[in-house]
C-alpha cells in the first residue's frame, strides 16, 4: 500500500472537514449536521482500517514502519540551518491506535446522536467531537514530538470546551479550567522536554531521537542544575504524561471533567485523550530508560492505580466511579511502562479504551434513561438506582462484560493485559534477579488495586442493576430499553471486543490455554520495545502525493515465547507470570465475592467499614485533600497572594514611588527650598514674627522676593568660586 | 515602485488634510474618508508585499533624498523583512481601528485626524533608514498618542497620558544622545545617520567619560538605546506606564498601542541596537534574556491579580512582549524569527482582545471582572453573547498560545531559539506560559460561565460591523497559526543576515 | 609733600565717609557722607594725575548725583523714614536688625577676603613702573573721545537720552486720568 | 574723519534704529495727549526696524570689519544676532500694539525704550572692547529698568523695576570691579589685543585673571539670567507688563549670549589651565541653570512666571553651546536663538491675550482654550512642545544642534543633563497643553482680543516653528556661515 | 608708600563698603548709595592702574563713562524709587516682596 497524502491524510482530513463544515454551517444543516461528523469519522475509520490491514495482515513485522515528512517551517539562512518538519510515522502501534481511536470514536459519535438528542447545542457537540477526533488521530500519526504537542494541546482545548459544554453551570467553568490548567502543567513540561531534546538532536522526530539515543548523543549532556539531559527530558515528557493521563499528583482534574456530557467522557476522558499520555511515554520509552526514570514511573503508576481505586470505593456517582477507575487503570499502564512491560502497557491501553468507552456509554445509557421530573435533570447517583437490569437488558449486558473485563476475570481483555502488567511487575519488583528492595512496593500496590477494582466495579454493577429499585418514582418513569441502532449497537459492539480472544491467542493471555497458534499472539509479536539501534541508518522520505519509496521488505515476525530472553531468564519470567496470574485471578474473585456479599447478599455491612475507618473515609471523600492543597493552599493562598502583592507593589509602590517619585523628588526639592527659605532666609533676614511668618511663607521658595537675599546669593556665589580657585 | 513607500507614508497625511477640510457636522464623511484612506493604505501595503523579493536581505523599495546636507541627514526609506510585517500589521490594524471607532462622537474630526497622524508616524518609524528620521517619527508619534489618550480616554486619562508621554520621552531622549554620539564617533568624514552605514559597530575601542566615569562607547550607548526602546516595549522595570495608558485609552488607541506601538520598541532593537552595537548586544544578551523572563513572569503574575479586564490584558502584553525579548536575546535564526513573528502575532491577537473588550465596554460601560465590592461584573456572557464568545475564545486562545493559533508558533520558535543559550531562563520562562493560561482562563471563567447576571441581560450580541472588523484578525490568527510561512518567508533573509552579523561577535 | 597730604587726606575722607554711609542713622546724613566720600575720590583722582576725571567727578557726581539723591530722600518722606519702617524692630539704628546686620557684615567679610586675595596677588604680579604724573590729561582725553572712543561717546548720549526720557516718564504724574 | 565716515557705512542698522528712536520721540511730541490713532507711530517704528533688518540681511556674509578704532566689529555672527534681535523687537511691537497691559498713552515711549534697549543689544553683539561691552550692558540695563517699571499705576511693575535697578546696579558694580582688574593685568581693553596678551602671561597672572573674569562675568550672567545670577528674573518677568516680559526674554538675553560668546572666545580660546577652569565653571553653571529653571518652573501657577523660569532653563541650554568653544556651538546658539524667538513670541502672545481678558495668567485661565479658539490652542501647543524640544518642531532641532555640539566635543555628562532637563521641562509644558486641550472649559465665551488678525498672527508665528523644524537646512547654513571674528 | 597698593586698597574698601551697604541697609535710597560706592571703588582702580601699570588714558576714559552711566542709573533708579514710594508709601526694601513664588 502506498503511503501518500491521498492514503494517509484523509484520516485526519475527514474529521477536520466535518469540523469546519459544522462550525460554519452546521446549524443550518438538517439534524444540525451530526451526520457530517459521523460520516467523517466513519470514513476516517475506513482509511485507518486500510492501514491496519496493511500492517497486520500485510507485513506482520515488528520492525516495519513508515516515516515520511514534509517541511513546515524553514528558516535556514546561510550557516544557520533550521527547519521544522511535520509528517507521519506509522508502525504497528500507530496502526493499532488509529484503528482503536477511529473505531471507538465512530461508535461514540453514533451513540452521541442518541444521547445528546434534544440538547440545545447538539450541533456544537458534534463540532467539538470532530475537532477532537482530528486532534487525536493527528497525534497518533505524528512523526515528531512537536506535532504531538500541537495535537495534544488541541485535544486539551477540545477537552476544555467539552467539559465546559454546559456553560450555564458555574461548576462546569471551574471544572474545565481546572482540567485545562492541570494538564497545562504537564504540557509545559512536555514543551521543555521538546526544547531539551531539540538542543541535542536538532529535531524532535521520533526516529531522530531513537537514532541519537542509540549513538549516545545524550550522554554527558546536562540540562540545568547538573541534571543529565536525558533524565531531564525523560522526566519532563513523563510530566506531560502525568498531566494528560491524570497520574498522581495531577490526577485532580479528571473526576471534575465528568461535568462534560457522558459521550465526551467516554471518548476523551476514558478512551483516547487520557491514553495519549501513556502513548507518548511508550513512544519515548527508550528515553525513559536512558534517563533512568523507570522506577519512578513505576511508583507513580502504582500509587495512582491504588490511590484512585481507594477513592472509587466510596463514590456514589456512577460517572465518578468510572472516572476514578480510569485514573486507576491509567496507573496500571504507567506501572506497566515503569516495570518494562511495554507490550502489556500498550495492550492495556487498547483494551482499556474499549471497555472503558463501553462502560461510560453504558453509564450514559443508564443516566439518560433516568430522568428526574422534579429537577429536570439526569440522575447519576447510584443510591437512587437499583434493579435496572430488567429495564435495560442490553445496557446491562454490555456493562457486565466490561465490568468483568476491568475486574480481571479470565477470558476477558482486561485480564489479558492487566495480568501481564502485574506479572511483569511482580518479576521486576519481587521475584526478578534485578529486583531491589525498594521496587517491591509497586507490584504489591498493583495487586491491591486489582482487588479494589474488582470490588468497586462490581459494587457499581450491583448497586445499579441488581436488587430492588431504591427510587421507585424514578424507576417507574424509566422506559424499557428497546434495541436501537444508535443506543445499543455501539455498546454491544464494544462489549464484543472486551473478550480476550481478540488480543491474545491464549484465553488467559498467559500463553497457557492456547486456542490457536503463535500467529494469534499477534499483539505480543507486533508490539516490541523500539530497538533504537535499528534506526541508525534511515532516510527521510517526502510526504507527498506520490509514494517514492522502493519496495521495502521486512521479515515477518514470529512469536517469541521467551521474549528475547535467555532460557533461564525466560523461565523466571514465566514463573513470575504464573504466580501473578494466579494471584490476580484470586484477588479479582475475592473482590467480586466481597462486593457480592455486601450488596447482593447484604451479609456484610458497608457501613461497618465506613465507621471503622472513618478517618480514612473522610480522606477518601476529600480525595486525599489534593483539591484543597492545590486550590485553597497553592493557588489561593500562595500564588494569588503573591500575585496580588506583586500587582500592588507594581502600581502601589514601584510605580507610585519610583516612577511618579521623580515628580515627588521635584516636589521634595521644592520643599527643601521652602525649608531653606523658612529657616535660613526668613529667620535671618528678619527674625521677628518668626512664628507668624513661619506659616505665612510656607509656600515660598528661594525666590523670596527679597532683593537683599538675592544680593547675598550673588556675592557668596562669586566669593565661593573665587576662593575655591585661589586656594 | 520607488515611491510606493512614500505613498504609504504620506497618504494618511493627505487623509488628515481631507478630514480637517470636511465641513462641520459631517461626522460620517470624516469617518468614511478615514476608512477609505486607511483601506487604500492597507491595499498599498499588500502591493508592497506582493512585490517584495523574499530572497533578498537588503532594503527594498529604498528611496534616499537629501534632507539636511549639513548634517548628512537623508529622507531615506526602505523596507526589509523585519519591517514589512510590521508595516502590514500597522496598516491592517489602523483600518480596523477606524471601523471600531465608528461610535466615537466626541470631536470626531480631531479624533480621526490624530489617528491618521499616528498611522503616518508609525509608518515613518518602520520605514526610516535614517536614524534622524527614525527619531523624528518616533517622537512625532507621541503627540497624537498623548491627545488621543488625554481627550478621548477614561476617567483618569490625563494622568495616564502625561505619564505615557513623559516616560517615552525620557527613553527617547536618551536615544537621542546615543544617536548624536554615533554620528560623531564614526569620524567626521563619514559622519552619518544612515542606519545601514552604522551597522557592524566599528567603534569598539572608543571610551566615553560621564561624570568622571569611563565607559566603553559601545556598551554605554547600547544601554542608552536599550532604555529608549525598553520603555516602549515595555521591559520591566520600565513598564508601569502601560497599565495606565491602556486602561485609560479609548479602544482603538489601546489596540494601536498594544498592537503596533509596543512593537516599535522591539523593532528598535532589531533595526538599531543589534546591528549597530553587535558586540554589546551579544555581551549583554544574558541581561536581555533575564529582563525578558522577568517580563514574562512578572507581567503574568500581575495580570493574574487584576480585576479590570483591560488592565489584565495590558499586563498580558507585558508578559507577551517578554517572549519577544527572549527571542531577541537568543540571537539564533529560530529565536529571532520567532521574535519577529511573535511581534506580528501578538499584534493581531492582542488587538483582538482589546477590540473585544472595547465591544463589551460599549455595552456595559465598565470593565470589572469582579467589582471592588466583590460581586461579579459580568456573568454568563457565553449564553448572552454566543457569537461574541466564539470570537473571544479564538482571541484568548491565540493569546495564550494554543497550537493551531498564531501565538504558539512564535513562542515555540522563541523557545527553540533560546533554550540552547539560556537553559535555566528558558525553564523559568516556559512556566510563564502556564501563568499566561491561568489568568486568561480565570477571566474567561468569571465572565462567560454560569448564569447570566441581571445586568448582562440587556447586552446585544456583536453586530455586523463588529464582526466585519474582527473577521480579518480571526483569519490572520488562524491562518498564520497553521501556516506561518508567508510571513516567515518575508523575514527569513533579513533576520538571517542579522544573525550572521551577530554571530561574528 | 602736598602730594602726600592730598593723598592721605582724600583717602581718609573717602574711607571714613564710606564707613559713615554704612553706619549712620539718618538717610540724609548718609547722602552727606556720600558727598564727602565722592569728594575724597575726586581728591584721589587728582593725586593720581587724573585732573579731568577729578573735575568731572566733582561736577557730575558730587554736584549732580548727590543732589538727586537728596531730592529723592526728600520726595520719599524725608529723613528717618527708614527707622519708622512698619516693622518696628530696629535694634541697631539704621541697620535693619541684628541678623541682617550680621549677614551683611559676614558677606562683607567674605568679600573682603576674596577681594583682598585678588588685590594682593594683583599687586604681587603686575609690573609696576614708577612714572611721573601726566602733565595735563584734558587735551588728550578730549582727542581720545572724538577718535578712539567716539563710539562710546555717542552711545552714552543715547543712554542719557533714554534715561532722561525714561526717568521723566516714570517719575512724572500720569498724563491722563 | 573720512575713515570715521566710511566706518559709518557699516553702522547703518544701528543708525537707522537711532534715527527711528528720535523720530518717534518727535512724533510723540506732536501727538500730544491724543491717545488714539497711533498707527502711524507703529508704522514708523516697524518700517525703521524693517529697514534695519533689511540692511542687516544684505550684509550677512560680508567680510568681518572692525570699525570705530576697533570699538566694534561687524562680522556675520553679530549681524545674524542683530537680525534675530530686530525680529524679536518687531514681534514685541506688534504685541504692544495689541496689548492692554501697556497704557495706551505710553506706547510710544515703550517703542522708544525698546529701540534703545535694542541698540544696546546690537552694540553688545558686536562689541570689541571692554568699554563698549560695559556701555552696551548699561544701555541695555538702564532702559530695561524703565521698561520693567512701565506699568506706572501698578505696584508690582514698580517693584519689578526697583528690583531690576538694584540687582542691575550691584552686578554692574561687580562687573566693573572685575573689568578694572582685567584692565590692570592685561593693560588693554581691546579684544583684538587680549588673546595675544593672555598667551604671554605667566602662570601666576593667568591664575589672577580668572577671578577678575568671574567678577566680569557676573554682569553678563545677570543679563542672561544664569544661575546663581538669575534670581531677579522671575520677579521682574512677573511684575513687568507682558510685552516687556516678552521683550526681556528675547532681546537682552540674546544680547547677553552674544557678548558672552565673544568674550569667552576672546579670553579662553586657547588651551590651558584658564580654559579648563572656565569651561568647568560654565558646565556647572549651565547645568545648574537648566535644573533650577526647570525645577522651579514645575509648580508655578502663573504661566508668565512659568515661562520666565523656562527661559532661564533655555539660557542654560544656550550656555551649553558656548562652552564647547567651537563653531558648531556658535552655530547651535544662533539656531537656538532664531527658533527660540518664534516659540517665545508665540507663547507670550497667547498669554498676553489671556491676561488682557482675565487679568491674570493663572493656569486655569487656559482651560478649554481649544474649544474657544482651536487654532490658537494648537499653535500654543506647538510652541510649548517646541520649547520642550519635541520633533518635528524647531525647538527640537535647536536642542539637537546644542546636543551635537556638546557631544562633538565629548561633553557627554552635560549632554545627559541637558536632555534630562528636556524631560523635566516637558512635564510643565505638558500640563499647560493638557489644561488647554483636554480640560473642559467652564464657559465657551471667546476671548475678544483674539480677532481674526491676531489669530492669523499667532498661527503665522506657529508656521516658522514647524517649518524650521522640518526644513532647517537654510537656517542652518545661515547660522553656519555666521562665523565669529576674533583676531 | 603711596603706590599701587594704597590706591587699590582704597578702591577695595569702597567696594566692600558699598556691597555691605547694599546688603545691610534697609532703605532703598541707601542701597542706591551703596551702588555709587561700588562704582567709585572700581573707578579708583582704573585710574590707579592707568598711572602705575598701563600708562595709557583708557584708564581715565573708563571712569568718565562710569560717572556718566552712574548718573543715568541714579536718575532712572531714583525715578523708580519715587514711583514705588508713591504707590506703596514706603521705601523699606522688605516691603518690596509682592513678587515671589
């Protein structure tokens, strides 16, 4: 297949065109132009599928990639070369991301046409969706960090706009600003990483970076304060990930982002944008390694995974539970990166995107049906739900699949990916040869989080769909779900892809229960850590209307069960994986079981635990006080105080005294002259009436009007000078 | 073609005469005449653009006529890649400002005549190749500004106008000393005010004695010029005139002030300071960078504490001009190009912001985000003024450097340019972007989100005239955000030449 | 001998009268002292051989200016007016008050020092050539005035004319009204 | 005798003036008490001065010619200086004819006195020996005393005259004392001999000359009102009628400048300790003059007084041109004088009409002038901006010239002080501009004095202020050609 | 004994006395008298120098003109004093302070 503007750019251009059309004339189109966006994304999906097809079914090689550039900005002059290229870099990861993003986005578009129906800004919602999709697809296709950054920010803007979609609500404004600003902290760091890398590499193309990493160009370079440049850049890029993927300590924005419409939560804050952070870290994995950052990453991931899971335990808002579970799952991915589980981290990204999108859509479906006639709003509170299984069977079905997937039940995708991460973490942190004592905590936290995940997800399911309806009136008003194209089909389609079999030939994902040959371990085969030395010699190809490439041959890859390790090493790894698999199955079922006991059998009282750990509970309710710390303390108390002080200083002190002070110096001189007049001239020339005169002549200067004083000045001045030159 | 520049320069003067000759009471005629003049000027600058040879770094359309032979002063005009974007920006903004000033009713004739005079003098600054001429235009510009602020401004306008005038005059008078010193230092035989002839700095070893202290000619007069230009930029600590002037000035004047006049300062660096004092410039680039970063952070932090929209945007200008200073301090092609591009882009985006604030002010007659008593000044504008809000979003995000809109590219280029030279400073400056987003979004949130407050319910959305004059800016912001090459191409050669010159020191 | 007596007498008269001007109570007396002082100066001129100048001094100065002064004193309220100033604080007669007097003396002393400095060094540095007195300067001055200093002569006439008109204009009562 | 007559041919302008003066005296006598219809007097006076001006203009560029046994020297410098002074006097004549600040029946006397002062000034500008300098200064002074006290009914005017007399008296005395020593040390009063004699002096005598010269300088310094001899001037300027103030701030000042230039060049034109000391002193004085003038002007309520202080500051500026002791400086001063003339005349014209209307010249009286008389207000603004030294007005070019003279001789410190003063001065000029153009008037009642003709005159004065700021090459060449001649 | 120094000394004393009178006396007429003393001090110097140093008659011409000018000045000055007196009814110098900042 050719990789030209004609075959690649449409992926971006279709949604972009849909955005432009909707932005300008959307309101005048029938159905407010939703079909434009949907057609745009479907076409984009088609083009993505072609690429996916070419990569997975055509080349089937882990080394195969396409890299094409064109010059965007060229400032070269004389001896100073400088140009910024844009272009595409497509490898297996890109191809999969493309398919996932466009597929999920397409389904969400379709679902939106159900969910947003009747909204006064129905058309505008689709406009944003199209723009967002453009951004995400562009990010995936980008060949360099700068364009990643550009699309990254573009998504940030869409996220901002969509969170603030219901702008009549004050909280929407707060949430959108919070989201934008928090991620912006990461973005700024990301920009710094770009600058740092550019200073060594002279570009920020992935390929160039790999190349320079392989040649050791980063070694010995120092950024600031003696920090090695590689570490600096790696950290800064990871800071970008922290911001965008809502990792500890910048996770605060994601729960608030649920202010946006549910489909947008599904697309942006579950499936794609937040995953973009992880995607970026994966892309820059060699840099992370070179910067010795992996342990740090693992810790961040583990802390996030565990911490968010704990907060999710007590949430009652169905979307909040999902939001925290998203953070938690993203933590898993980051943990995966940290422990070197490259492949599994990416797989989790994909599987999570699918099941989390599905979960959100399902939640959306539930929320949409529950209409409160008193407040004229949708109901998101789980305590008012219950027993909805009968009212909406399709939604229930989809959501159940996803819950099983996320809980890590075997045969579902979540198990496949998460389990590998946990296995790798176990090996990396505890059982492996290189495991240090300080590496033991992340795997433990990971398993704990797996337990909690299973528990709270099932809690959510049980509270929503099982038991008796707790708000009868609400329940009565809820219509029975009928199978409809734009409501249930996306859900069910996504639910189908929560099955593990799509991603791994073995049902558990551990290569144990194989149902097909190695060929079906395609995911593991095709996604490998970038081998930087492969990029030592490469040539940029122009990205144009014609493909000038010669025929490129790559050897088809084969599944390597030992992951390229030595026999003994591989054995250890497998052992760790087996233990991990066992453990994670155990904790998953344990979690489900406890949830069952608590919410179906009601044999355990959740309130008991709440009372027992009331302090803990309070901390959870306050989300570990992060919002308080950031908003009340850091921003309100510190930053704004400093700002006010500065502003007050600027106008009140600096301007008034230093600048306008020039005038007051004059005034002061004037007063000094007055003083001179009062005390010297007046007291001396006529002593009497001092007290009266003192007030009278307050406004006089040296120009007292007294001629004899003038004489004296004259005489003394002349004498002074003559005496000065004479002596 | 030789006289094209003169045409552009003097056309507004013809406009002034026409405006002053209109009979009393025909205010609309005055408006239309001004609009016609500025529009024709804009078209002429586009002609200039079309005929500009982007591969040349030399001055083009140059014209040199003796003015004062006794002092070797010439009426010498020309444009290169650095000045052309500024000229285009100027003519565009003035045409827009005339349209935005349609609602001015207080002594219309005087207002438009002064605006046209301002336009002519700004052109003069950007076109002059003779230092003396440059200086004359630089100063002439103060007069219309003074009156425009002092007569048509807000309640505290006189203070602001006098402050602006004195501040700038102080700076330029130092520049005058430097200028004359340059004339004499080059040696009697080759004495000249020709900016191009002075380039290269051949007076390294001269010493100057002031109040008994000896200074290097080079360095001393670099600082003299620096202060002159820095006040205009304005660089911290010379910035305090700006909030006053901006807040008090009428909308159109704020637009010109922020959009064009601030650029004259940085243009001065590019045209005068750097080419004439290359050695000192390189020597003191760290200082420039530090001042730049202080500008960025200080401006942003001050902006964050403001409760007056216009003041907030005024401080944001301080912050954004700090980026330009950083780009200048970089002295690399990307940094310098970024700086010039940022000058242009800031011109468009900040002009948008000021125009938008002006539009709002015409409806509300106040500018409080939060009033002194703590209540909201605006609320729910998103609901009340949907079209206005969209334009506002574009302007705001262009201003905070969202990729895809113009501000980003220039800032990115600046950062790419400066990182290699001043890493620590860059790290600090990049966080200025964060602050920049913070205050704008904060303002946006306060004003646009939430329920429509009672007072805002009477506001009407932007009308056709307002949309019409906002449109070119929106287009510029978006187009140059995606595809900046048309502008970068113009400036590349000239900036490259300057960098080449600087790299020799 | 006569020469020396002339010098001593006129010098003493000049200096003593000048000091008299400074310290006398009465403004009329001050005028009289001035008269004597100027007369003494004329004597000094004579002793220096400047006969024409001496005569002019007596005629114009002593005869004209002092009379003018006396007229002025009379016209402005006569003697004693100074002491009857509205201030009423005259501690030392005719001298304003202590402070002004003190300052006047101080200024005088500073000036004294300064001028003494000049005078001393002038005397030290100029080459003094002892000469016999001029026989008569009248003729030569006369010819100088119409040749070398003709311009000054002419200008002084303008000056006098102007002063005349001006003084008359100011001093005379208003023409109309 | 023949020689004297031939000398007369170079002395025509002065003679014309003298003739005019005498004619006016006669005419006044014929007019008697008829207070109306003095048009003819003005016409005569103006024609006289115009002739003088024409004669001067024709003789610009002639070879330097010492006349009257070296008592005077007619060189281009003095001729140009005289032209400026004559023009200034002409301007004052017109102002006098319009002003009510001078009693109608004394206007002829005013003209006579003015011409007398002018003659003194002309004499000074080409004085070539100490006696002429002395007589010139005295002519200038004594007639000025009369002028200052011209408003006979007004105590302030009398007081101004009184102060002027007393201050003038003491300075004349001090100056004479100085001259006497100079005469004693050098043995001559002829300028043409002095440079040679000074070169021959031994070091001790050289040191002696300086104090004597300082005493001499007091007389000149008081005429140009430089610090610390300036103290009379605000009082006198304020007390005098407006036309007189106008006149004082132009003619005596420029005459003093002219003589100061010549004297400085005569005494200090060759390098040495004398020159260093003198230039050092002059620098301090110039800087002080500018500072004191400008700073004191800031808080003045009375516009006339403000202009008086500002004229002190301008004198300081001109002194900067002297102390560089070269042709550039002299050129700069001539240029400065010529432009200063128009700006000052314009500013005082407007002030005069305001005073005539309201009786005071308080700042507030200018409020909203732009709405009453836009052209006048604009012209006044132009004059004020020009005085502050803003391009494109001629005041800027004048300051630019001074500045370039300073910088050419590497007096950077003084250059810096000069420009800083320019900023300070802008502050108070700007305040007045603000009052006129920005503040709203309480009433739109027009000022009667400002009829069409007077407005036209004011605008006409504004035109050279602008034109000389743009097309200053011609004037520059004239000033450049006006070389001072010292043997 | 009666050389140049003697005469310069007398001129010097007159000059200083004149200055002191001008500063210390409060009557305007007295101040005018002070001026005359100063002028005479200077004039003595001229004549003395003329005799002892320069030996030309410039030193005699100068005093002549000084005398003339002094007369003119006195005339004008006294006229103004009288005018001042007519208006203010005093010739006390400290009354002349209407003009001041």
